[in-house]
C-alpha cells in the first residue's frame, strides 16, 4: 500500500481543517442569526409582558380611585346632615356652618382636591374650599358649565379638567378628575355631589411603574385625549391624530400590543382598557432601546465568529499536522454551545408556560399543540387537568434573607421537589411565576393520591429548603386549554391564606362559599371608632378595630382588602384632622404603613399592625398631654413665687387666676408633684423667711407678716416643721456659723 507523502498529507490536513473551519463558521453564523431573531422576539415578549403587568397595576390604581370616589360619595349620602342641602329651599346659617365643616372633613382625604355639594333649587354650591357660592360667582366656572350641560352618561365617570387658581398668590392651576353623582328632583334642576380627585393619584401610579429612561406611560380617554401623564404640560393634549392612538381606539380587543410609530419613533406599544372609567392605558418603548442589548450580543458574537475564522485559517496553514488540539478545542466549543442551547430551550419553555398560564396569553388550540410539541411538554392535550399552586410563607423575610437570583434558585428547588413527587402518578409540568409561588400542571390523579402527594411536597420543601409553603388546588379542567382559568382560580384560593394561616392546604370546596357571600361593611362601627379616636379613647378604638377586622372572616379576600383600605384611610383622615386642629404633628409614616399592610400574609398580622399604629398614636397623645401639664405646673409655680407675700394666697385663689376647678387643680398638682398647693406655698414662704433671718435684723413678727403668714405662732410651727428648729434658733445658728469663718 502506498502511503501519501508529506506534501499531500499536509494539503489533505490543511484542506480538512479549512473545510471544517469554514463549515463551523457558517454554522455558528447561522445559529447566531437564528438566536438573534429568537432573542429579539423573546425580548419583545418580555417587554410586552412587563408592560401589561405595569399597565394592569396602573389600571388597578385607577379602579381604586373610582372605588374611593364611590366610598366618599356613600359617606356623604350616609351622613345625617349633608344630604339636607339637596332639599333646602333657603339657606340656614347654622346648617350651612355644620355642612361646611362636614365637607371640609371629607375634603381632607389625601386624594381629594375639593368637594362640592350642589343645590339645584337654590343654584348654590357648598364647597370644601371657599364655603357657600352662587353658581354665577363661583370661581370654578368649569364645573358650572359641566352641570349646565349635564347628562346621565356622565354619572360617576371621571371628567378630566383643569381648575383655575382663583388665588392672587401664585398662578398654579390644578388638574383633577371630577366624579359627579347627580339626582333629579321633579321637573326642576337636580342636586349633585361633585368630587375633584387630584391628578397626583394617577401621576404617582405612573411614576412608580415608569422608571425607564426612555419611552413612557400615558392614559387616554375614548376620544384619544391624554388624561394623565407625569408631564403636566401634556395634560388634555389631543393625540387622536397619531397613528398608534388610532390603532388603539379602533382595536377590537380591550388589551393588546403591537409595533408602531410614536412621535415618529418605531416603538413597542402595549395598551389595556378600563371599562369602568372608559380609559386606555398605554406604554411605549422605543424599538431601538428594546433590542439594544440583543444587538450588542449579536455584534460581539459576530466579532467572535470572524476572529475564529481568521484564527482557524492561520492554524490550518501553520499546524496542519497537529489537528488534535484544534479538534479538541472545537469539540469543547461545541459542548459549550450545546449547553447554552439546552439552557435556552428550558428558558424558552418556561417563558411560554408563564406567558400562556400565568399571564393569560391567548393561543389557538392548533398553535398551542404545536408549542407543546416544540417544547416537549409532557401533558396530554385532551385529558382533564388540575393546577397546584405552592406559595412561599413569610415571603418578606425570604426577600430580606436572599437576593433575587437566590430566590429563583429556591423556586427551582420547589419545582424539582414537586415534579419528582407528582410525576409518579401522572404527567406534570412546573412553571416559575417569578414571584412568591410556583405552579404545577398535572392530570387528575386519584383524590387520595393527590392529597398525600401535596402533603409530602410541603414536608420535603420544609425539610430541604427550610421554609414552609401554603398549597392551593383548583377544580378540574376538562382539558389542557383551561389551564389559565384553573391557575386564576388557584391564585384566588391561595389568597385565603390570610384567614387559614401559614402551611395551610386550600381548595375550592373550602373557599367557594366565602366567595359567594356578600359582605356588608360595618359603617356604624367605623363611625364609633373615628369618634373614639378623636376623643383619645384608645382602648375603645382597639376593640372596635379588631371587631371590624374579625367581621371579614368567612368572606372573600377582596372584602378583607377593601375593609383594610377603608379602615386605614379613615384612621389617617382622623389623625390628619387632629394634627390640623392642634398644630401638633404625630409623625406617623402612613405611606410606609400602608405599603407594609399590603405585604402581610395573615389576618392576625394585619390586626397587630393596626394595634402598633394605635400604640404610636397613644404615645403621641400622652406626650402632648404631659407637655400641657408641665406648662400648667410652671404657671402655678410662677403665681406662687410672685404672690407668696399675700395672706389670701391659696388653692382657690390660684384656681380663679387659671379659670379652673380648685378640686381638679389640687388633684392635678398632687399627682404630678406629690405635694399639695399649701405645702409648696409654705416651702416658698419659709425659704424667703430664712433668707431674711440670715441677712437682716428685722423682728421675727415682721418677717412672719412679710412672708404672708397670718400669725407669728403659725409661722414658728411651720418653720420648725421644715427646718427642725425655731426661727430664733435658726438665726443664732447662722450667726455662729458666720463668726467661725
């Protein structure tokens, strides 16, 4: 057999290496392009997903604004005095004063700019800002025009407008959302309650979610007019002429996303709707910003590819006979790429499951089945399915203990434990929510097996991951396409942990009755609570608060949440009123407390947080009372020091000067000084007398009279009681001591 010579061998290896390097480079470039396209698509989905979540939260804030407006209107209607203004045929100064005070109390809510009550018969406005005004002279002519053209479609719908500043100081106007509750009265003009909610409410909600350096969040009405933005000069701008706004207004769906031009810039646009407010919530992100990081990765990858091609060609020329090392390096790189592809496959699968189940992405059954096949999802498309939700207990403590990435590892551990146990009886898939819970999708096993497996999952998580979880199971879905609905049900069921406590297991049978019940908020107890808080009766306040919170047991989580919200704002409003009335700041951070309440996981923890707030209020009230008493004692001491020479100086005389009851004043002094007023008067008089005995030759009878004693004998008895010797002995003692110096 003829062996190839060195020259042909060199050409063979050089050609082989050249072909291999070229083929590898082409493959890497192709894979790079495919990954780039996929990563761009994934990045877009992430941005759309994040945008939908942020818009959902802003929409919830807007809905909460409407709920607060309704509660404020209900509070006015339930008031015994304020509804009287709607039926008055003439004004009563006494009632006007009472109603003005009540409106001012309502208007002191932190989210309100002002409150108007309109009497159609008298054409009068009762306001929380400037009192009683005829419509012709009312500073807010904008609301007058609205009321003149009022129709029923405007009832309890937000009217975005600007209230001109009527003050001569400054020229700041106020942007508000006006909610009108209108009642007709026969053929004449009706009466109305008008709440002007400051646009600060929505600005804070937008600013909280709009922390990026580019793009933005805006809110539009049904005509394409901008009703809220963090930039004040944009308010009430008409954006209906822009193409992306037209796309949103004419879209058949309530929410969605697309790529369009915003102010001439290609952007990713996400929108959501609020039926209650008839608003559109829009978030846009410049396309260039969205794919910036992906473009960087693509450029770095291309640079690396070209570098590899150049390096491969050089090695083919210089080391054609030593191929082991280049091949080893090539295999190593292929292994790294294979690992990266596997990781990306897992991430893509999780992203799809999260988008479909948790975020409620809509997929036609044919597309859904193809996705199942491409991601190798084990579930049978036609079988019944359940959703198991595992929620971390004490999540706030876990967040303090572990960083974000570490919490992801904890959720990964939860999924592995759950999959290992549940997959023994039925195919299942796990999904990471990215928050405080993971979910398991599984085909329906026997009920005994399912309960046993769930109990084992919770035990294993507690044993190996060192924290407990609460489990919630949905009802059975007829097929896999119902997984998103099953997840929503399991999530709602898990919220009943607030009543059941940590490490609980919850299912639909336990919670369905509570969800059906209609809860009625105990408004009378709230009124008693606010009255007791105004009077400083803190024990009564605590009992009433606990009673209101306990009344939510057996009802839905939403009822508890609304009760806590209303109770908190009522307390906040009373404390604000006390601060304004007294000029004394309680220094209680209500914003921080409200945020903390939303993080609490059990009803008992919520109750404890309210009790802690009441303890702080009680301490502040005690400090205020103590300071008041100290000032009173200083005044009493000043009166005694100034008038000790008068024989008639006594408790009754001091009480007359201070315009107080002698009995109450005497008890007060005894409580804070452990002495009676007479004891302190005698001590001051004897101290002055001792100075006279030591520094003068005046007769003891004169000194007695000069220091306010009615008789010399009584003076001597009091002096001996305090100093232990008679006045004459005291004078001799002082002289002897002075001569010995």
